[in-house]
C-alpha cells in the first residue's frame, strides 16, 4: 500500500518540532520493516547487527537517535529535499548505514579470525606485547595500519552475507607479513583497533550501491518491487522444505530455483570457464554474463543458506547438483 | 518565512539548495563557486552527506567550518553551471569561505587525477580518505549523483541563440552591458531590432 504522507507533511512537522516527529518516525519504521524483511530472507540473524532480535521499532529508534539526530541527518534531509521519494531514499540510506555501522564489531571479529592465523604464520606472536598503551606511539601505529587496511585489495562482494570475506587469504597473508616487518611490536589490541577504524570506513561504502540512488528500496517500501517479490517468493518456497528430505530432493530444488540458465552458469563456473567463455555459452556480452554470474552465485548462496544445513551437507548437495546436470570428470576436467 | 525579495543575493561560498526539476532530477545542496551577472547563472559545486564514503577527490567540510548543523562532502569534480533563479528562492543554509572555494577549484584544476592536494589545516577541512577500488559500489553511487547533477545544471555556450536571448532579456535595460566586445552577435541584433521598433513606434 502506498503511503499517503507527502513531503509537505514531513517538512511541516519538522518545522513545527524543530526536528523529526511522529510522521518521520513512521516513515523510518516502514523502511526498517522492509530492510528487516530483506535480512530475514537472507537468513541473517539480528545478533550480527547488534540487536537481540529483528524489531522494526528498535531499529527505527536507533536510526533516529544515531543518525537523524546524532548526526543531524534529519536536518540535512530537511535542507536538501523537495519530494517525498527523495526523502525516502535518503532515509533508506540512513537505515542502511545504521545497520552497517552496527555490524562492524562482527566484521572485525570475522577478519581478525582470518588474519590471526596468518599473523602467526608470518612470525607474529601476541605474547610479550602490551595489551593496551595509550601513548602517541600506538595512535600513530594504528593510523598507519588503518591506511594499509584501507589500501588492501578488497574482494568483489557487497559484504551482505554474515561471513562474507572482505579480503582474500593471500591479501591477508601479505598484510600480516607487512605488519610483522614494519610493526613487529603491534599488539592484538592495536591491530583490532585499526581493523575497527578501517572497517567503519569501509562498511557504509559497501552498502551504498543498494540505496541512495536506487529505486529498489522505494519500490520495496510501497510494495511494487516486482523483482524482489519474485526473489523472496523463491526463497520462501525453499524455506518450506522438510529438513529430513534427502540430498537429491534438495539438489533438485536448488536446480529449480536456479532455473536452466542459472544451472548452466553454475556448471560453467565450477568447470573453470572464463567469463568470456560463459558469455559465449549464454549468447550474451561479457558484461551481461558477469552480471548474470554474480546474480546466480548470490542466488545459489542464498538458497543453500536458507536450507540451514552445514557446509558438509551443502557440499554434498552441490555434488548431487552436478550429477543431475550430467557432469563428470575427464582428464581432470569437469565435462558434461 | 523570509520573502523572496528579502533573501540575500547570491554570492560565492553560500550553501543553498538547488531546486529539483519536477519528474526529472531531485534537488541537491550546492556551494556557489562563481557568480555571473551577465546571464544570471553561477557555477556550483555539488555537496552531499556521504562523508564516510568521501574519496580523495572530495573535501569533507566540518559543520563548524561550513556553519551547518552537519558535516558535508564537497565533490570536487562536480562543478557545473546553474540558473541563479533556481537558487535564489532558497535560503542560505551554510557558508564556506571564498578562499576555500578558490583553493578547491585550483586544486581540482591542477590535479585532474588522484587526490586533491589542499592545505587541510589552513582551511580546517579534510580530503576524503577512502581509496576507492575498481569494483567498489561507491562508483555506482557517484554515477547516480553525476547523472542527477548533470540534469540540474548545464554547460553554457556563449555562441548559442539561447544565451543571446537570455543575455538580452536580462540586460536590455542596461546599454553598457552591450559594450563588451564578447557580447553575442545575436544579442546585439535583438537590441538593434527592438531599438528600431521603439523608434518606429515613437
């Protein structure tokens, strides 16, 4: 249902209260509900965003307190907007940034768990290092490490999954070696603080593609997001599976979700085909192929995640998928 | 609310809202970089609130420096021309120093690629520190901002008929404006024709 609130209503309320009031709150809550629905469809628990559970009121309150009032973004919207659609896009941005900010501790833990073994591999040891030092030495060291982290080559993903890695293993190993060489005295506290600072910069940037200039969020809010609805419907369908069904049944359903083209893409990717080769198979340009590959792999990840099985089971499902596609190994190469 | 006639004149450094174009482009905050009375236009820098995602081509200006309630990012590469009429009816929201505006223009001009080199401590600003990479989503955001900004603004062509009409409309009661050797010939022709008509009518 389309909201009947106009920009004039929001503007008048802002002028009257010298800040956001009930109408603003209602708009933010509506956007939060939509965003929560998205996160739930992706199977993301509220804990990774620092919430006890998914509650639109809680999220709306956080957005208003931390962003709209805390960073005066309500005033920015009031100053710069002339239409309700524009206001909603900016508010949607704020919801997104709030979630990303709150996910940083989780991301830090995630990157740290990948980095620590590589630091040790490179010769770093936490023993004998001060856990915390408030001197200027630490501050300048943290600043330097932050700069290095920001310049690390990031993986091409949106960081939307719970444990989606930001950096490839090789990149982290190179970074670990740099730390050991340039800052051998860096403690775990220093490195984690640097990670937190760097990821606080990286996170909001990662969420920008989906909001701000996109019509998608607004469509979702007013209920006309056909593409999202279709995607969500498929995911709900997958969620209804009985967990006791055998792997073949799961594999068959994965294939049904992927549809014919998606299945072909998954097979080609698994067999090591290049983007150009996949484009040739699909009969499309390389750019289009890249988009379709990305979308298919996201859909596959979401589908497997929605089954809520372990990595081992997922692996078996994928093996079954390839069997169903008629794949086999010939001279060490996967063929159909 | 202040009447339109009471609003201060447009001047360099002012932060104002550039009006939206209904159904085509949404409004944005801009900083005035140059005012041209000849055709009532001005050059404006695009401003945005994405301070966390400011790249080294942007300048993050604190709320204290800009006299705003929030920090703002000035996108150095997004400088274009707008009609004063689409700014004049909106109040001044903030103010940047003329020196800062000139310094940013100069820094952007001399380094078309890479980070903007500006004396951060002198102007109490910060050059964006996010090193954008090839597939970063920030490019999509900036693309959309550029597209919207290009619809809100225009590139002036002093030889065009449009410019001549506009120049004539604004200056037809100010004969000295036509003394400039750079005045568009069509504008001079309009003036000659209208003068002739006035004489005939008299």
